[in-house]
């Protein structure tokens, strides 16, 4: 008889919140699960709760625990106990690794932020096709200069936990790639600031030091993101289970589904509902705790 698969639920307190034994016990009780042991990864902040989940499959365990913590600022990620530490990270940039949507920031330079941001929101929710929406938005940016973009870069803020996530995984032998539907003018400096090995993104057409309003083909959208993960995985001879993907928008869904663990980070509802894991309250270090890293292992 084969040995039953073991599962672990990693509970992480949201930013500014705290976690205690009572909250963990209450979540497991409300989910109807038997506590098979704890391992605190960070005092008052993150804990692995090992589950005696007989009679429950993984989807059922995830659903039960999501309901159990729904009213609290707690994220919970449930997965098999084996193969948690990943060897490939593929991450989205806008509203994931950074706090901005770069196309909206560019639109602000020409007085069209509100208009463009509305299109961006619809595209990220999956209400309009990403590729067409990108072309429409970029067409409005004709005339923005490279000098203006350089100034704009100083306003880009990193998401809390971004550097720790990437640098800790790198320190433990993982390959890291920033794969964005945004633009190389932003992804390259952001990747350098955070510490990614490489980046892939769309290229804006430039003439005489300014944007022409066109995107250089081919456009990197949902399928291209998924294909990038597959290519990077196969080039390193990794299994699907050894990969982690993180994103927030509809154009990230195929990539998240392709990964061994796909994390929807402060994501649009459609994405959060479809992903294997969701982080609604904590910062990006939640993806380290989900891999079983302890706080003292983080690389700053």
C-alpha cells in the first residue's frame, strides 16, 4: 500500500497583524482538520501546520482553510509537504514586484492616466484582450521621451519583500526571471534593483529619442509568459513541481497554472479564485514561508 500524501498549511499574518497558537488552532478546527504538528517559521508571523487530511484531497483542503481564515488578515497556502523549495521563480512585474502599473505612469506624462488606468484595470481583470488593450494604450503615448522615462523610473517603488524573495531563492540555487507584459525600459532597471537573473518584456518602438506609439512585435502576453516558464524550466531540466510563478492579472493566469505552485499576489478576483495559492494580506516574503524558509534564512 502506498504511503498517503502529507500536506502542510502555511499560515502567514498580513502586514501589521500577528498570528498566535489560538488563531492557528481555530482555523484548523473551523476547517474540520486534525492538527498533526506545528513548526513556527517566524514568531507571531508565519507557521507550518501539518495536516492529517485523511479523506480530503488538496483542492478540498485549500477550500476549507480559505473559508476558515476568510474573516481574518491571514493568508494560507496548502501544498504537499515534499518538493516545496523551488528551483525556478518566474514573476510578473507591474503591481506584483513593483507598486505601479508602468503604462499608467507613462500615461500620466501625457495627461491620460485616468483613461489608460481604466483600460489597464479591465485588461488585468480579463474583461478585454491583453494584446489589443496594450496596443491601444501605447498608441496614446506617442511623443513621450526617453528622458521623461528616466525621470519616471525614480518614482517606481519595490513591493515589500521583493528583494528578499528573489535574493533568498538565488542564494539557495534557484534561477529567477522577471517576465512582464510591460516594457524593457522598466523591467531591466527593476530586475537589477531586485536581483533577478534575467528579464523578458515588451519593447516600445522608439524614434528620435521618443516613443512612436507602437509596440515592437511580437507582443509578450499571456501565452508568451507561460511559454517562458516552460522554456526556462526545460532548459534547466526541472520538473513542473520545482517551479514557482507569481502574478496578479489575467495575463498571468496561464503562467500560474503551468507552475508547480502558482501564487496570485494581491490579485484580481478572477486570478485569485483560479490560482493554487493566493496572498491577499502579506507581502512577497509569504512565497518564502510557503517554501518552508525560516525568517533567519532570508537574504536582505
